[in-house]
C-alpha cells in the first residue's frame, strides 16, 4: 500500500496511508439509516473532508477531533469537491520512540505555518529591536517580546483572514517592521516609532485569540474587549513599569496601537494623527492584503488567468504570468 | 445706570453694567486703521460677542481672556446677530470681601452648569452605588468615584455636543443610571451591571478632556488615545487592584465601556454582545439626544413652531406646545 | 410505542408518535427514481424537516400542508441537521370529542406564541389605555383597539425578525408601552403620547401581514404600501371620525407612526422631531433587539460561551452565565 | 430718472426706480451705531439684497416684508455680491385704477413663475386626464384635480430644490406625465398608471407646503408627516369615495405615490416593485435634475465654460455651446 | 419515443429525446464509488442540470461541453430543483445535410437570444444613424458600427445581469437610443448626441467580453481595464481618424461614455455634467432595470402575486395582472 | 522704507515694499459708496488678501491679475485674518536688465514650487527609467517622458489637494517610484512595473489641468473625461506606437493607471487586481497624505500641540515635538 502525498498534491486517484491531523469529527446517520463518521483531515498544505462508512463501531473510539491520526483510504470527487473515503483510522502514538515516529510521523509536517522557521524569525526580531535608537522604546520592546516569547513564536495573526497559521503573527510583524522602516526613512518619519508600532500593534491578539496547534478561537476577552483595547492595556502597563518612560512617547505608542486599523469603521477608536501612525496603518493594510492575494493565487489551481471571486476582497485577482 | 439682565434675556435695547466671564479676547484693526477689541462674553445662560471701539488703550490691559469682568455697554443687533458694544471693562476683584462681591459678583452665576447642585448629584451617586448588590462591583464603583470625586463633581460630558457644561458628566451619568436601571429590570437584565456601565462608561473623559472653569479642551491623550481606551485602561487597573475581582465580571465591565457607542463607525472598537451592553448603549444615545433636543428648543427664541435646522441632528425640531 | 417529546427536546435517538403541525409538504423523486415526501413539521417549541420514503402512495392523500397531523417515526441526524423519518402520518380529527383530542391533541401546544396568554395581555392593554389622561387620545386608542381586537390578540409583530409568533405584536406593544412610559416620565415627556405611539405604531401590520395559524405572509398592500403608510391611513381615518379631535394631536400621532423607524434608511419617510418621537423610536429599536437577543441565546444549544454568528445583528452574542 | 430693468439684467451701474417685491425686511444697527434697514428685493427674474441707510425713520413704516414696493436707488457690488442701495421706498398702491398700475405695476412681473401660463398648463392637464382610458382612474384624477384646482394652478414643486416657483408643481407634473407616457409605451407598461402617478405623486405637497405669493414654507404636517404620507392619505380617501374603485388599482396608485422617491434613503417607505413604479421614479428624478441643471446654467453669468460648483448636485455643470 | 419540448415547458413528467446544448460536463464519483456525469443542458428558453448514471464509459467520449447534443432521458424533481436523467447522449452532426438537421436540429433554437432577429435590429440601427443630423457624428457612428458589425449583431450586453443573451447588446442599444431620443426632444437636449451616446456607450464591451455561442466570459482587458476605459480608447482613436472631427464634440462623446454609469460608485470615473449625459445615464439605468424586471417576472412560474426575492434588485417584484 | 519679508514671515506689524504675484484683482464698492480694489497677493511661501482704498483711479490700470507686482503697504489683522493694506502698486518690469531685476525681482521667489530644483528631479527621473530592466517598458517610459518633458518639469500634481505647486507632479512621481520600488522588492513584486506605474499613473493630469505660472485650472477634457481615462488613452497610443510591445504588458500598464485610486468611489473604474496594482495604489494614497500632513503642520503657526481641524482629512493632526 502506497504512502499518501501532501494534501495539496491529492487528485481523484490518490489512495494509500499516511499521517494527518483530524480537526473535526462528527457521528451522523445516512438517509438509509446507517451511521457514518464525517471528518475534517489536514496537513501543513491544506485540508479536506473525510467520510468513514464501514466498520464505524470499530473505528469510532480510536481517535478524537484535535488528534493526529494514521489513516488509510482513497480520494474521490463528490459534487465537485474532493473527499477522502477512510478505510481505517486510529490516533498516532506520539511517544518519542514510537513506531509511528519511526514511520515518519512529524507534527510540523501536519501544521500549516509561516514559510520561515520560528528561530530565524525570532533572531530577526531581536536584531530589529537591537537597532532601535530610543532607549526607553528599545527597553519596552525588549521586555514585551521577552515576556511573551513563547506565544509570539507560534501565534497566528488571525483566525481566518490573513497570516492565519502557526507563526503568522511574527511573520506579519517582521514584514511590517521592515517595510515600515523603509517608508519612515523615505518620508522623514521616526523609524523607531514605526518599528515599535509594527511590533506592538497586534500584541493584544495574544489575549484575543486562543491558539492551539489544531485550532484558533476567540477568547472571551477577544470577543468582549477586542485586541486593540487589550493591547493598549498591556502596553500601558508595560510603560508604567519602566521608570522614567516619557509621557509623550507612551501616548504616541498607545496612539499607534489604537489607530492602526486606520478608520473607525474598521475598528480603530481613533484615527491616525501623526505621520508615523499614517505610515503604520498603511503598511498594516498593505501587508495583510499582500498575504491574502498571494494565498488566493497560490490556492487557485484552475488553468484560468484570474482566480475565482475573492469574497473578502470583493474581486477576482490576476494570476498574470503564473497562469 | 441699570444692571444688565442674564444674557438669555438680552434684546436689542439692553444697556447697563454687570459681571460676565470673558472667554475670548483679541486685538484687531478695523478697515479704517483704528484698533478695536473683539471679545466673547458669557454667563450661565449663554454667551455673546462683544466689541470695544473707544479707549482701547485704556482698557486693553485691564483684563484677559479667562477672567471674570465688570462691563458696561449696550446691546446691538448687527447683521442679524446680537453684539455687545462695550464702553468700559475691567477684571473682577474676586477677594471674599471685595466691593465686587458686595455688588453681587458670584462665579456660579457666570458659569453654565447642570441644573442640580453638585452636592445633590453626588449624594444621588452615592445612593446609587450603595444600592448595588454585587460586592465587587460596588467596591469598584466606590473606589473609582472616590478617587476621582473632585473631577467628577465638575466635569462636563463633552466639549460641545451634549451636557457640555459644569457638572454635565455627572448629570448624564445619573440620568443614564436611573433610566438604565428601569430598563434592565423591565427586560430581566442585570441592573447592577447597567448601573455600573452608566457610572464608568465615560470615566475616560476625565483624561480625554481638560476642564477649566472657563474652557474645555482635548488633552494630548484625549486626541491620541480617546476616552474609550483611556477608560478601559483606568478600569482595568482598578479591577486588578481589587483582590478576587471575578474575571468574567471584569470582562463584562470592560465590554460595557468598549461597546457603549454601539457601532464601530461611532468609535466603539467592539459592538454590544450582551443584553446589558445593548441597554447601556441605547440609553447613552437617548440621554445625549434628549439633552441636545432640550437645549435646541430652549435656545430657539423665534416665534416659529419648529427650531432652526440642527446641523448635528440633521433636522429641525418641533417645539410643540411651547410655540 | 412512546409519545414524542416537544421538538426542542428531540435528539438523535428520539422515536415514537405525536401530534404536530405540517407547515410544508412537497412530493419529490429521489436520485434512484423513487418518489418521497419532503415535509416541514412544527410545534410551539420549534420546527424540523421530515421525510417519508415508504408507502408514499398510501399516506400522500392523508394530509395537506397547513394541517395538524398525527405522525409516527424516528429522528436522525443528516448532514449535521436533525431530520424526522416519518413512518406513518394522517391529519388530526379536530372535532371537540374526537379520539385525537382524547389522546391529548391541543392546537395551542403546536403553535408558537407569546409567553403570556392573550387574555392577560389584553387586560393589560385595557388598563394601559384606561390610564391615558388625554380624553381624545384615550378614545382614539379605545376605538382602534376595539375595532381590531380579534386580530390584535393573535397577530405576530413580524414575519421573521422579532416577536414572529402568535401574540407577538401585542407582547411587543405592551413591553414598549411600559418601557416608553417610564422613559417619558424620566425625561419629562408626554407619557400619554408615548403610550399611544407604542399602541399604534405597528397598527398597519394588521394590513401588511396576513396571519394564519400556520403561516404569516405579506399582503399585496403590505408589499406595495407598507405598514407605516397603511397605519397612518388607518389612524388618520379614526381621528377624523372622532368629533373635535385636536389637529395638533392628530399631527403628533401621525408623526409618531411615520417616524418610528428612526431613520429614512430604515423605512421612515420622516425622522423623529419631537421628544416623544425620539423616545418611541429608541424603545421600538431596543425592544425588537432584546427579543432577537433572547431568542438567539435561547435557541443556541451549543456548550460555547458565545452564540453562532447572528446574521441580522451582524455579530455573535454572549450567553454569559448561561454557558 | 430712468426705469430699473429686470433684476437679472442688473449690473454695477444700474440706477433708477421700479416696482419690486420686498420678501424680507429687518431693522439693524451699524457698527457706528446708526440704524439701517436690510431688505431682500425680488422680481420674476431673481432677487438681491437691499440696504437703506438714509432717512430710515421716514421710510421704515412705508412698507412691510411681503408687500410690493416702489423703490429708487442704485446697484453696488459689495464683497463680490450685488447690493441695491435704496434711496426711497414705499408700498405699491394695488387698486385696479391706481397710478402705480398706470405706471406699469403688474404682480405677475414680480413673481417668479413657470414659463408657461397657468391656463395653458391647466388645459394640458385636462387633456391629459381626458386621455386616460381607465374609467375609475380618469374619475379619480378628475376629482382630485378639480378639488384642488386653485392650489394646483399656483403651487411650487418645492421650497428650494427644483421648480421652486409659482406654477412649478404643475409644470413638473405635466412634464413628467408626457415623458412618462412615452416611456410607458416604449416599454409596454400601463401608460394610464404612469400618467396617474405623475399627476398624483406630489399631491401631498399641497398639504406639506404653505405657498403664499411671496413665500413658501413647510406646514406643521409637512414637517411631521411629509408629503408622501399626506398624499397617500388624500388619495386613499378619494379612492374610497368612488364606488367600485378596484382594490388592485387603489393599491397600485398608493404604491406609485409611496415609492416615487425610488429609495428608502430618499424618503420612500417602499421601493418600486412594478414596471410603472420604476418608470415613474426614474422620470421624477430626471425631471427634477433637468430643472436644476437648466437653472444652474441659466443663472451662471460667468464667461467660463463650466458653472460654479453646484452643492446639491455635487459637481460643476458644462454649459457647452452656451459659453 | 416522444420529442422533448422546450426547456421552459418541462415538468416532472417530461420524457423523450431532443437536441440541446451541453454547456458544462464533469466526471464525478458517487458516494458508493460509482462514476457518473454531471451536465448542464440548455436551449433558447432556459437551462437545467443533467445526470448520467448508467453506461458512463459508453457515452463519456461521445460529446464535450460546448457542443450541441442529441439526448434521451426523463425529467425528475430532486430537492425541489428540476433535473434531467440522461439515458443516452451524443454530439449532433452539424453538416448541412445531416440526418440530425433533417430531424429538426437548428442552432438558433438552442441559443438564448434577443426577441427580434439580428437583421431587423441592424436595419433599425442603420436607420437610426442615418437620422443623425451632425455630419461628423453620423460618420463616427457609421464607421464604428461598420467596423464592428459582426460582433455587434450577436454580442450580449452583459455576462449575467441584463440582456445577457445573443443580440442583447444591440437590443439594449436600440431601446436606449429610441427612449433617449424621445427624452432629448422632450427636454430640449441634443438628440444626435443622446443617440450617439446610446450607440457607443457600451462599445467597450466588445473588448471586455469574449462571447462564444455557448459562453460569455471576461477577457483579460475586460477585467484589468474595463469597458468604459476600453470604449473611450476605441472612440478616441476613431475620432482622431476622422479629419476635422470637432474637438468639443469629441470631448462630449468621450464624456457620454465615461459618465454613463452615473456615479463613481457604479464605475464611472466622471459624473454626468451635461444635459445629454444626465439623460443617457438615466435611460441606461432604466433600460437595464426594465430588462431585469421583465425577466424576473417571466421566469417566475409560481402562482404567487409577487416574484421571489430578487437579490440584485434587493426586493420582490409585483407580477400584477399576470398573477 | 524697509523691504517686505516673505509672506510666511508677515505679522501684524509688517510694513514696507516688495515684489509679489497678484493672482486675483477685482474692483468693488464699499458700503459708503467709495470704490476699492480687492486683491490676492502671493509669493513662494504663501498668499494673503490685499485691499487698496486710496487713489484707486491712479493704480487701477497699473497691473492685472496674473502679473508680478511691486507693492508698498502694511499688514493688518482684520476679523482675525491677515490683510495687506496697499498704498501703491504697479506691474514689475521683467526685462532682463530692468531696475526691478536689479532690485532683486526673481520669478522663482514668487512661485510656490517643489523643494528640489527641476533639473535635479529630472536627472532622478532619467536615472530611474535607466534602471528599468524590461526593454519595452523602459522605452515606453523614455518616450512618454521625453515627449512631455516641458510640462512634466513644472506641472503641479493637483489644483488644490496635495503637491499643488510648480513641480509637484514630478516630486510626487519620484517619491512614489522610490517608495514603490522598495515595497515591490520587499514583497517580491515586479519593481519595473511599480516604477512604470508611478511614472505614468498621473500622466493624464497633463491634459486634465491647465497650469500657468500663476494659476491651475481644469481643462474641458479634465472635467468631462478625467485624468484616468485621458492617461489611459495617452499610454494606449504610446504602446501601440512601439513595435512588438507585449499585449500583456500593455494591459498591465493600463490596469495600473485605471486602478490607481484603489476604489470605485474614489474614481477608479476598476479596482487593483495584481500585486503591483495594490502596491501602487497604496503608495499613491500614502504619498498624497504625507504631503497633506506635512503641509498642514507646516502652515499651522499656533502654539497648540495639534493643528486646526483639517477638513479634507477630517481630523486634527499631531504636531508632536514640533510644538
């Protein structure tokens, strides 16, 4: 029996066994009364629906949603969508010396994540902060990022819209900081502040979202308070804890966080009033859009020159030379 | 020489002397080259433009903007607007035993303020808080209001839109709390929370606005951060300082503050998600509108049945039986 | 064979017989050519889809959509939604002494309706009207409600959005009147007028909607003219029929009806211009939202702290302590 | 002393005597204390500001706002706007055999009005109605227009926006009816209904506006109820008074009135749902715009190819070959 | 075996053989693993889904999407939608003397198209252009339409919204030209220009859309540049190629094209500034709406008086007497 | 008599003589009948109102609007605005050897212009184009800029909003190109295309605006067609004139021009669909805003920390450390 390829490489003839992540599992009853299991299976390259029709009793207790699984089956196209007909399934044995590991199971192959390794991104972040000229600002960034290192290394930037995968927040922050620094220098703005704004603007997402390897959900405070206010509270506390942190600087950093969505309709309680705040909100918007565009073009496998209609951007996108 | 009436009672024949507040003063040159002083004069009932054409040199140093003044002159209608032609003017002597005080000078007669005395309103606030059933919520309100008593007694609710006078914030808070408590009981919502939301929803205005007896301006943080975020930071700190303050309660209180404008376009970073938050934002909107409507009808002295066009509300208002 | 519980208590193992309302019935052909019946079945607590696959010919003529039925079958979960597999079905015998009645058939158990009995609500309405001080206003309300008593006792407030069940209009009117009266007194507005506005604001819905026990649809005039204009015409006629009804009062009552949606975009041809009209439209909005929020929280049976996304309100709702 | 030309022909050198309408008069005091009169003077071709500085006491009682006056004076350009310096002024003697009449005074020369005489327009309206095929519709139009003939002959279509002059409503109605009939035939719609809609769509303006020869103001019901609802009430009554008036026809006529603004944001409580309603609202919009465009181009006397910015239309207009 | 009727006449009992257009074909696998073909079949009167379950191997190569086919099968209602169960299918032999032609195959019966024949419409277009008084304008229209005759005879006006069928663009242009000419005369505008605007306003659609008998798609330039800019480029070139074409006229024609959507939000980079441009955009909007309304009413076969909710128009439509 | 400073350095005591540009001149009559001249006077640093009351006859013919003038007079503050009371004025003698030149008259000191000299900017532009890798794109840019060099060196980017001074267009283009190139490299987009888009995006402004040293006005085509369509036509022609210019490249360049405002509401007939188009419209928006922000902060001479309300940006701006 052959080994399954990555999900992005599945076609209607794919069959075999492999390791996947089960992100959803529900017991259902077919029209003729027989029970079956409806699953969602994922790896780092994508996800697809799974169905288990035979021997449901035997397999139903062998795994739960949120677990890595070893599956065997074959792909089918049903109503125009890919589906995986599961023949057998059980949870992976994750012990370091398990047979499954010897057979090639690795968590990182099954979790979608930023293209660059967390260690590389973290080194970039440290270099970026080390390059800050302002002493209090450098200290603020250093303390905030140290205090939250574990989460910052893995957090997604969002549940669904952009950079919605492991390490996406850090990828987004670094890209914004680099682009923002260039624009700040170009326009004679304070590059330190734009970099600080990039690093801190979404820090409230650490409290807004609850990220688990296999799911990202909104927390209670995420829904009730939102990442902008949560981030302002976090940074306000951190500033107060630094003796002699200049009042004006604190106000400016809070302004960068509060105004980074650029408009009230987009959730910012105040609009950008400083050159740095304008640059930051412009770069945040552009960076998020570029990520969405790239992703929309990457996942579109049709031979057409344009992607399907992108509901969030409200348009088709041009694939250009890729087509 | 007769004593001037309240400004709201001026007409084109008013003349005499009186005590007023000078809120603006600028030296100008007329078309024919002569210097004159352009003033804004106010009392508790309104304000009007003043002009001093004669003996400018003699009076120019006798007072500054922001001071109480003793003036003599006569009202004129110029281009359809009331104007006061000043004949003499000097600052008031405010010592307790000054002649001006013996002549009837009293600061409170010259400052626009809420209809009820601050002491009465403060007693109502204390009674309101004493009626809160939830122990941590009562403690939070008690500590927040005690810590800010001096400001809360005099702060306006806004620079211009509604309750924009001494004590206006407290008047607005009490009115909202009373109406909100009735609605909470009617709809089976938690009245404690609605009252707490009413008391705390605009607490950030204490940092957003800089209130002086003679002027209200936005602070740096008022412009850069805004009262919603400032208030959330203040309340978050206060909650953390109360041992054992329940997490869920803290989230709900922050939610009430963050969502009280009801919509993102109106500056709330999150929208109401709980019954209490819906009631609070509805009452806040209604209370502010009622204040605007009353004021628009009160200041309209025309014999017409409808007021002039009210730019902020975008309509004329019906004066009904008052006409 | 066991008796079926209320629909809200169904789960995937429910089976047995019971009385339900069939609100939709259509004959279809399955993919393999066999005919089947697709049904919608309802009681006072909810509704669910039904399917009859066997003996279609035998049961097809035993009932029609819009009739009460006696059914037997078992619940299934299909594609994540509950479905009832019908094994036998026939119309209920509704004669007063029928066997079905002896077996417990009661129409009121099968029709969704306001929580309080119509008689109680009607008594409240009469007391409310009796409390109106203005003689012409009291007479207007008394005559309008008497003339439409039969409909007012049973009408829903809407086809779908809020209070969309038997007696919903009266429930909405009474709740608005009570809340409106409190606010009117609080704000020094004319409570008689706010109460009158609450009673009459949706009177045009009696002509806009066609309510049958088993369905609510828009009438021709409902679509072409709308309840605001229809209500204005009805009330205008009623006022003219009362000798000496004051002109200004008539104008104000028509204004309350015409402006109660608060904004043009929401269908009001004029916006509120009086204190009473502002209060009325604020209370109408709040009362409708509270009903939507309660319902959304009631029907959400998930263990999550927040409801699913509510498309009409454009957000999730917090279930708070209920969770 | 020469005779003044029409106001539209005034320039900075115009001087002499003539007959005008005084639409506004207020007594004011100049900066140096002297009293003067500020006036608005008008004829059929336009209006301009007037000032009387000398002999105020002598002329102040010789006329009132709303009266026709005989004036003498000279035009000046002040701050870029034309102004008329009045030297003498008194009310016109309007008796049939007065000297003023012998000197050429005629009311119609002083009142802005539709380009065609009321008699001609009325004859057109009667012909239009006579051409209606539907008997009940013809009767409805005939009765409504007869009942309101006096007002319909002189009413303006609006206070300010379009057709805001004597006879403007009738001009607008006739133009819409003719254009609407052509479009109805072109698109296979019911021409009778479109013509009826044109005649009746603004009938509520007779109650919304109070038209006097010298002023147009909103009535109480105009502000509180609005012409769409007022018109629906009027037409509903008229239909009921015609025995056997078909229900469906009545619904359609009310629909044409209620939906003629085309969108809720523009004040229509319902949107067009029939071919005839779409045509009517399209023609109403076009006819009003054409009137605004023509007027904007007519009054623009600059040598430029484009008019000034037109605030209501939000753009400049191209004068084309006229330039 | 009986002959199939037109698709618009299908009901649940229809069975037989006939000629149709296959516009979509995809191979799928059913839940139980068997392959089947999912098809879309169309004729001039509509389209419906097809399924081929048996002998898939035998028929799969007998036709492709985009070909005319001879099919045999029977209609079924599945989940409330009509479906055609195909028993046999093969491509049509389109040779002039083929047996299929002798059996009645005709392309035009299978392609949705404008109600009037292209030759008639073309003759109307030529007459319309011949009636243009302005020599350069007549030459411009004559040359543009000659150069694009082949496409103009068959092009649809849009991919989906209105006049989305063979000849729809020409039908739309002629209808607009006729209505626009009437309105131009009625309002004293330049009828030549309105007619020219009608003929040329959508000329860019010839480059925006790629029309094949069996499909309409957006071209690369259609997506990237859009028909307004493409049309402006085409007409600008054509004007330059006509010696002595007046500058002002060229500007006006380009203005008519650029402004014909009436508002920026609707895709016009400039808004109408001339009487002719206002008329043209009004007529374009009305003509497109009328076509949508007619179609919505035509395709609605329910017995109800109103159509289903029309998502693009955002409302139901009244079928009136048709019901 | 002292020499006047730059206008930006005027205060209420400024008096003397100097060279200025008269951009507006109109003859008026004061209230008391005396004629006077109302002027607008400007230099490279700003503009102010001028008034000439004495010897009007003597000076009236000595100069016209649009001429450089030698003036003598003194500044006054009138109604809070600076005004210059002119005592004598005549046109400058601009001959190379005139006395005025010897006294220091230089055109460039009187015309607002970009901070860097045109020659420097032009050299940067040439270097930028030389750095383009794509041969056809480099040729297109080279030919377009050569053909329009004279205008491109001096054109403003707008009449009023941003970069509204001599050389402003080139300044804007170069700034955008540099920032756009950086972002393109950062995001892996085609830098050649973003640079080309920056150079060509506003090329239509050369036809939209009529720039004279002393005024910028909209042309007929500027109003009727707009710079986006005009630019597309220009670039389309230029591409066609280059043999072998790739179709796809031409489409992309036209797309960059057509979509550069980013949204339809802002005047772009199509929205960005490629990565390069997203970057270009983002940079265009940011560059224009930065210019507006800088200018607003530069011209605000108050001691406050925030600027006055900026109507176009809809907010105050923070001057930060500048204050």
